[in-house]
C-alpha cells in the first residue's frame, strides 16, 4: 500500500509538471508569434525591434519547458536514486540557464529587466 501511495504521488507530480511545461511552451509560442500581451508592458517598453524581441523571448520561454519535461519523464524512475538526482539536476540547471538567457534578451532588447 505504501509503494502504491508513493507511485500515485509521483504520477500526480508528473501531471502537474507536464501541465506547467505545456503552459510555458504555449505562452512561449504565442509570444514568439508576436503577441506580447502576455507580458507586462514594462518588459518591452524600450524595445524598438519588437519582431525579433518576440521571437527571442518566445523561443527562450518555450525552451524553458524542455528541462521540465525531461524531469517529469525521469521522475517515472523515482525508485532509482541516481536518476532522481539527475532529473532534479537537469531541472535546476535548465531553469537557471533559461532564466539567464531571458535576462540577457531583456538586457539586449529592453535595456534591462524593466
């Protein structure tokens, strides 16, 4: 019963992770398509090249879903400790790299985060 409960918890977290990844991917693709209405206006108030900014920031957001998806897949193997650690490491590093990339895009196109 205990193992069944642990597996159930893993699957629930997996569903939540996949929903989050899908939401991030969809938002990224919408922004990449040129619809900046999903961003606060202060994120692009100084942007002059809106088309390239949309593509860059949208792509970066969409790519942010990749480590979430990988982590979700690897969580299927929660009983193997090393795979759990690898999954968590991929998630952490992937999100940090994505955040740095977004900060750089903001600095390049908007002159800063705000």
